[in-house]
């Protein structure tokens, strides 16, 4: 949370009454890094050391995201407070009375305050989130309107870190995210499992709204009020929008460049950004619809980018052939279709890496990984389902080109193909039968893109996860 309108009032008389002494009635400890001096009444020096080191590791990555050299933050340092007893910090003046109540965190240009959380990950996430706000004020004079400001902070606060887990001895679910990463601390990285990001909850918010059919439009996210008041739902939408806009090359540069207008929190900020991407706006809105359907644990922004554009040609009536990669999300035919009926036919096989388990009875290595591959055809493998459909199943989606009259983000209309009755094979798993050829007639009601994917659980290195798969189906679309 960040209130730029209060900065001038805060800076006048605030820091003159501050010092690094103990909070009245509570023992405190201070840890000082290159960019963060952190004071807390939490008796966990290891946690504080972790938060300070993570902050210092994040600063050069934030600068690189915005296109600044690492030395741009030389000499920049803020004070931070991790608070168990918020009232004690208020009584002492370290949390001034004219700062409003807040749910999790608050930032000014020179200081951040975090209410201590029970999750190691979320403590770190909040410190980073509020730190992004403080650095944005240093670099740009502000963070822009709420959708941009909070979205950027959420984007640059999600993280992975393995080295911290290895050296500190964190164990169990709290260390899950850390143990799966590279050896260096990285921000702007997505949690792979719920256990890896305890209390973060953005995917859970999106899942609930998706199931209820009440996802917001991108335009409505970009019109959110200035003060989000800690609303978790709004933070999820801001993060999802920032994640998508930085994932696509057509919008990434414009999104990053917009930070330089950070002093402006008015609607004119969003208007200027819209002008930069306006020629691609219908495609951006269509991508948002797919994006919101895809977001869940294991999501990979690179594998799930959909190559569709307002420059795509109109379907000319000739058969269109497409190889659908089993490792990627939705894939476009590369053309848009006018209203009418098309026939889809698919064939081929792909390998679904169905399971990777520990072999408990191995004398040589009790932790040996055993991979079991399943062969799938377009009908899918009916012994395992994801979102109500068999894994390995070829799916088709009609994605309408958005019109100015669309007022909501409608759920994707996902369809499966029918198995030809005279062609079936049995996989190497007893009792699993699937057809070698599948087809479907697809009705298109208005100008639309046609997308295909092979159904599986997002992610890699686990059970039934898409990025581990191999192979592709051959698809032909014709009139």
C-alpha cells in the first residue's frame, strides 16, 4: 500500500522524531544492509538477516527491469520496520499517527512498515513489495495509478531463492519454493506450488472468480481507484495485468516506459499508456481472457503466450494445418475466422510424463526417481483429469475478437474433439483406450481466433505436468 498524496506531509516533521532506539516496552533488533536498515520486535535474527539480504539482492534486479545501471541506487537506503506489536511502534513514533491503518504493509519514499506474517515467504514478499514502491519514488517521483503501481510491486516481489534455504536450514513447506530454484535469489519469478508461497493467495483469488464466471475486464482493472485499501482481489488483478503486459513484446516496452510518468496518478497516465498500445488493443483484450483462464500454480508465462495479433490474416477457406505442441498452452492457427462452421480433424500421439515418483525399495539409491510415460492420442487418457477433462486430450477454443460492447470477461468456451469409432489404441497403462483420430465441427458466431492445446496440469518436474511432455498432434481446420 502506498499513498503518494501523503508524502509531503510525512517528510516535514516525521524523521526528526525518529531514531534507532528500542520501541517502548519491547525489545528490538536492527539489521543493516546496503539498501535496507530493518528494525523489528520479532525475536528472529535469522529471519531479519534473510529479509535484508533478499532486499539487497532485489534492488539491482529492479533497476535492471526499469533499464537503469546497478550504480543508480548507490547510496540509496531506506528504513524498514517488521512489526509484531503495531501499537508499540505507534506509541514510540516509529509508526507516526498520521499514517493510516493498513492491513499488511505501507511505504513512503524513505521507509516501509510491515505487519509481521506467519509465513516466511509472505514476510519477504511484503518487504519487497513495499520496497518497490519506495524505489519507484526515488527513480520516478511516484508509481502511477493503483493498477500500475500495485501491479508492478506485486510483479517485482514474487520471487524464488534456493541458496537461502540451503544455508539457513528452513524446511518443509516454507522452503518449498526456495528448494526448487536456481542458486541465486530471483524476483519476478512465479510460485510453482501453493506450499511454496504460503499466504500469497493471488492464484486462489483468480480461481474463485473464474469458477464463478465473474472475472474483471482488463479495462476495469485499469480504472481501479487510487486507494485499494489492501483489497486482496484488486491486488490479484493488478498483478495479473502487469504480468501479462510484460510477458508480451508488443506491450512490454510501453509498460516499462510508463514508469517514468510515475508522478501522475490521474487517468491521463492510463490514457497515455493506452495510446502506446492502442493498435493492438483488441488482441490485448483477447489475450487477457486466455490469461485469466490459464493462471494457476505451475503457470509459465513463456510457454503460455498465445501468438495472436490484429495483423493476423482472415481465413481464406483453404485447409489450415497446425502441429499442436504438448508442452505449450493455447496455440493459434495464425488466422482469424469469420462466422460460420469449420471442421477440425486431429491425429497423432504425444507422450505424457504421467508420474515421477521416488523408488522406495531401491538398494542403490533409495531416492531414485522413476518416470512413467503414458502415450496419448487426441481423445486423452481417462485415468487422470485436469479441470474436468482427461490429460492428453486435444482441446479447441473459439476466442472472439473483442468488440467495444463487451462489458465482462466471459469464460473460455473449451471443447473437446470426438473420437473416430474405427480407430483406437491401448496405451501401456492397463484399461486406457483412446482414439487415434478425432474430429469436431466447430460453430463460430462472430469473427474469432481458433486456439488449440493438449490438456495437462501446468508445470514441470512432477506428476502430470505439461512442460515434461513430448510430441505433438497434427490438426487440420477446413470448411
